[in-house]
C-alpha cells in the first residue's frame, strides 16, 4: 500500500507563485480595462466640450448674422415706409391722413399681439392638429419654434417702424390742423401724446388678448403664412 507523500515546500511555492501570477494578470487586465474606460470617458468629455464649443460658436455666428439681417431689413423698410407715408400724407387732406395714422397704429398693435402670442403658444396643441392635417398647423409649429425671431420682427422691427411712422405722420397732421383751422398754438405735442397713449394702451390691451387667445392667433397667422409657404 502506497502512502501519499505530502506536497513539498517547493511544490507549495510553485503553486503560490502561479496563483500570484494569475492574480497579477487579472489585476493587470482590470487595470487596463479601467484605464481604457477612463480614456474613453476623457475622449467623450472632450468630444462633448468640442461639440458645445462648436455649437456656441455657431450660435454666436447666427446671432451676428441675424443682427445684420434685422439691421438691414429695418433700415430699408423704415426708409421706404417713411418716404411713402410722409410724401403720401402730405398730399392728402386731413381725414384720409388721420385714417392712415390710425391704420399705422393698428398695424403696430396687431403685430405686437402676434409677437406675444407666438412666445406663449403651446406647440403640442398644433402637433395634435398637424396629425389631423388641419390647415396651417405646420406653419404654426414653425412660428412657435422660431418664436424669438418672429417676436423680434413683429414687436421690434414692425413695431418700431410703425412707431416712427406714426410720429412722422402725426407731425404732418398737426401742421395740417394748424393751417386748416388757423390755430395760434402748436398741436403737435398734444397729437404726439395722444398717439403715444393710444399705442401704449393698445399694446397693453393686446398683450392680454395674446395671452388668452395665443393658440387662435398663432393658428390664424399660420394659415396666412401657409398661403405663401406651403406646409
């Protein structure tokens, strides 16, 4: 009968070394995997920072481009409308001139209402209408998605142009009133104050209307724009 010999110290030492090497390989693999993950995370963060930087630069370029476009558009429209209105009003009698002034004030108020309505309208309501293929719904969605620019054009560009025009027209009307009725005092201050009060009051009232009826207003504008730009 053979007696099993106890493992020698050398055998134990070999086994231990093998185990240590095995553990070392496992630890090295773990370290490599962790290092790879860290490298990937750093790369991902770098890509995100790079994308954010590109996005920021693109946005800045778009803002500069938009500023130039608005500047040129406002300048040209102001000159054009001022020339047409002032020359046109100067050749008209008093009543038609007053009607044009009222029209200019009304246009400024209406566009201000549209600008406010676009900023407060809910896009989701128009998505539901778009699925039902309601006319003007897609155009309305585009208006809401470009709300800052639409509001800028409506409230600032058109609004300011109408403000300048109403001031110039009111000055011409005051001259007509003074000449026609032979008044000894200048009516321009009174008329200018009246025009300002009507404009500010109308816009204040219009903001309430825009907040309460934003969906209807934006949809109506969407239908109008759809006539020129098809969905």
